[in-house]
């Protein structure tokens, strides 16, 4: 029997407190993201704008659809529907 520790037992494990902090940050981020999505949906409804999928040109924003036009608020690409 080899007295040396196996390679997997030699790997340091992150402290539990670090994992706990990361989990809390993830949960907080998920809650914020849901709130922002709900707010954005409400603003879109109130202003008569629809929110489409990701912009095909830049991919950094969802497109907005209003008055027969599709517009990306990030790269300003615009086209008629």
C-alpha cells in the first residue's frame, strides 16, 4: 500500500465561506435580473414597445419593435418589419 495521498486528495478545496459568498452573490444577481426583466416588460407595455430577440448584428442587446421598425438600442441598427 502506497502511503502517499492520492492526487485528488492533494487538491486544495476552496473555503466554505468563499463558496457561500459566491452562492449568495449568484442568488442576488438572479433576483436583480428577474426584477429588471419585470420592470423592462412593464415599461415596454406602458410605452407600446415590444421586446424582440437578441440583435443579429451586434448581439449585445435585445431589439425593440415599435411603429413597424426593429431597432437595436445598442448598435442603432434599424430595419422595417
